C-alpha cells in the first residue's frame, strides 16, 4: 500500500518505488566497516543507510563512561533497519501521532550508538551535511522517528542528512563521580559526548556518502536545539561542525556541578546502591526512571553555559539560526484550545506550564497589553501566545541579543502557519515547523492536516532557507525573501507563515509587557 508521501509524490509526477536493497551498489567503506544502503521508499534514487554503528555498546563496564569508537565490522552490513533506541522515558506522541504510524518502533537498549544517513548520490560530490539531533529534551526520543525521514530534503536540495541516537536521561547525564571517582568525571555529559563522537564519525566518513566533512551543519528541534546550542560551548566539538540551527530549543544554562551532584546523590539513594559497581549492575530502565532533572552539566567537558551570563565567545564564529513557533504551548494539554470565559482564563494562568508563576494581580494588565498588540485575537489564543512567549520567544530573543552583543552571526525566525488538523484548534504548536523544514508535509498530517498550496509554498521556502544556511551560513538565496541578520542595531526576525517577510523587533512590546508582569 502506498504511503501518504508516496501518494503526494505521485501527484507531483514522481514515481515512487518500494525500498529495495541496493544489491547493485558497491559497499561504502567506513571506519565501522563496509555498509550497503537501501533505496528510499519515498523518492527513487535516494539511498538510505539505517543503523550504522558509530560507537561501542555503552552498557556493562562502559556505562557512565565516555563513548568508545565502534570496532570495525568484518562483514558487510546491510543498513536497512534503524538501530536500537537509547533508553529513555518515552516520548508521548499525542500531537504528532499519525493514525497507524508509529513514530519509532525501535526497541530500547544500551547498545544504541547508531546513526542514519540519507544521500541523493554516492559520489565525491562534497554536498553540505546536515546532522539532526532529535527532540524529547535530554530524556526521550530517537533519530529513527518517521518525522525525520529525509528523502525529500536530500533529493530536492542536494544535501546529505544524518540523524543520531545518543544516551538519554540518567544514563546519559548523571554525574556519578562522587561514587565512581576521577574515571567518571565526565559522566554528567556522556550523552553529549556521544553526540561529539557521532560528529567525529561524520567527519571521518561522510565524504564516502557524497558529503563534505568541512561543511557540517548541526540542527535540531526542542531538546535537539538545546543539544545544538550546548555544542557551541564544548571544546571537544570544535571543528566538527561549522553552522548550527536551533528550532524551539536553546540551552541557556547548563546544570551547575553542585546541583548535579545533589541530584545524583538522591538518585543513587532511590536506587538503593552504594557503589559504582552496584550502579553498573542495576537494570537500565530502573536507572532511567530515577527521579531527577537530567541535562548537560558544567565540568571538564562543558566548561561553561552557552548563554549564561553571556554568549560564550567559543561559539562566536559559528553562524546560528534560532527561532520559535507562535503558539508553542498548544503542544500541552494545560493550554486552552477553545474560547474561555474569565474563570477559564484565570485557571489557565494558574495551571499553565509556563504561566503559573505570573502573579495573578498582573494578569489583567498583561492581557490588556497583548490585546492591544493582537487586535481581534480571541482571549484563548492570546493566552496561547503569552504562554509561548514565556516559554520560548523570550529565550530566543535573549539569546539573539546576547549573540549580537559579541557580533556573532545570528538569524532569527518565528513560525506562524496555523496547522490544519483539528480544524485549526492547535494553532501553531511546538514541533509544527519540522515538517516544513524537512519538506515532509504528507508525513505530518496529524498536525498539518491535508496540506494545501500555501503549506507547500512555505515548505519550499523553509527547506530552501535551511539548506541555503547549510551551504553558506546565510538562509537567503533562491526562493527565500530578504532575511537580514539579527544585530545589535537591527533586531530582524523572519516571520514564516502564509505571508513570509522580515520584521524588526516584532515582539518588543509583547515581551516588555511579559517582563513587567513576571
């Protein structure tokens, strides 16, 4: 049976064939061994390599330690299945789930350091390489989600795409050096060191897949954006990537070492273990389920926060694109999706993920200020925008200004295309922009609904901007309107929606009102 993307491609006059093992292809030689890909199920001619090992098993004696390179396999690997996902908390796909389509069927394992590659042609083409890091915070997700299917992007824009699995949650970010000693000094960041290891593998091998190891762009959404921005401050990552895109996710402040030690101490007590040996013998899912706020930790492998107290000068020369969605907060069930009266609005502010800390006495004035900026917008949608500004827009704005202070090349966007599913009730939720950047509308109908010409026009524009940026460090180019850089004297933001155009300081009054309220 044809997939929705197959049907859409056929309607555009593109013949779509079932995925076939590329028996006629010569194996590609890598540091992990010889691999042979399969033809894409969505776009003929595109070759997909799934489940290539870039690191050794992280279980057993390797648990909580930095990754080791994968041993070179002696037999040719037919890369047709995604590798196992790393242990995580699970990622509720309630907004993204397409009926009958699993986001990721891969079982979880500690043997999970795998990556996937899409390439339009296996040659010496030196194409821009785009390495995607998945969402789900630092605790969930994998590079094997259907949402990251890269066939359209690589075929239409002539790039090479890589997606990556890496350690998550406590297994990836618990600092166990207090009980393990100096050998575990990097344990609070092994999930990020996995990412660095994947970039090293890309550097060493991607030329064989038609990519340019000297033109690598890291990009990701939500937790993936936080991983991207964390890389800006990691000495081990220097030189392994050259541009960065953070979509709806920025790691402003890494976890202080003292706090990380306290969290680890509480988790170790919860697990009832008293030595590193006992912790290594514990079942991986019990460790993953240990309570704690897991993420990158300030220490030897991450000397400082990317944006606290300022923009890390280490990332100054890396062009960065950052942005948010107009109503990110409609991703969460606490955000009203339909008309609310005064009592409902009060309840939303009191229980909202990002508005509960706004003082009740400031809410009337805040609503008045936003109504003035958003004339004709119903109150429940004004609330959606306030919650989203509090969560993401203000962070993007702050990061852009900190980058501008040090003269770092930065481009800012806001995605405003209302999604068609659920009769538009979701507005513009967290994750919605992914399908447009990947030009994968037919695989995201749970959000997009039935894509129309306006949706496809925006997907054309965004996929062009993203790949232009990967080529040159500037999103402008063919099919993209003027997109000025965000500088200290010109706070330019590209509005990406039905009408896409740059604006100067479009959120200034909203964020001023929000700052006064909080």
